[in-house]
C-alpha cells in the first residue's frame, strides 16, 4: 500500500496496541512516549501497524496499515461497504462488545463532561434488531447509482 503523501513524504509507522474505543468509535492506543493515537476501524485488544497521519501535539490520528493480531471482540462486518461508506463505525466489533463500549461512552459523557454522578449498574439495552437499520440517512443518486457518502468525502459510495 502506497502511503506517500501529496508532498512526497511518507508518514512514520508504528506498531500499536489498541486499548479502548473513543466516543466516535475509533480505536485508542498509546505510543511509548504516552501520546494517544486514534485509529479508525480498530478494536480493543488489536495489535496493529498504523501510519501516523496527523500530529496534534498531545495526540495523533493514525490510519490502519495492517492488523497484526485481532482482538477478542473483532468480527467480520456484515455490510459489504463497511469502511468505505461513512455510515457505521463499529460493525467490526461484536454486538455485545459494542453495547459495553456504548455504556462506557455514556458513563464517561455523563461523569466527565456533564459532571453528573453515574449510577452503579448503568445498563444499555440491546436493540431487538442490531443490524439493518439506520438512525439517519442521506441518500445520493448519480445517474443509475444510489448510495451514501464515501467516508470523509462528498463522493458517492454506491450500495445495493
């Protein structure tokens, strides 16, 4: 995979362990110097090789180059355009682990951001239909193709 940037440089790569998920669903790992790296499409427990694409001082954003060792909750996404379409961030993680991650995200938002005491035993109830729905959508049509926006762009990601 060519990782050369527009200016002709190649971003540094690092091996990284993914420890948790951010509130946006990105995997979170730490470099040896303690800086946090956010990596989309990674899961807790993954060992990955990442390209360090953006340096924001105390934290970085990386791009998954290779999955060296999958974490215990990693699964095969059901959607054939997962990772291309910008609609889903967690389909590569088993549903039970998704629910636990969402519970932790909610508790963190209430406690850290909202300064609200989080009750013990906070429960996130599972959906009776964990796949095959969207909470919101913007459908694009170009000629004969129909789909959603490609991840991080305004381009069409055609779906069936």
